[in-house]
């Protein structure tokens, strides 16, 4: 199983997008989530 994850920015909001997984030759979409912005201390 192989997964592809990307983080893109829309304005100031980071979008964490887990695009799909390849399972037995079939691409299966998994998750699209908007993560809250975390600040460094």
C-alpha cells in the first residue's frame, strides 16, 4: 500500500490532503481535511 500526502496553502490556511492509496492496482480516495493553524513557540 502506498499513500501520497500533500500540504497546500489556501490564503493563510494549510490544507492537508491525503489524496489516495494504491491497493491492488486500484486508487482509493481517503481523506481531505483542513487543519487548524499551529503557531511555533
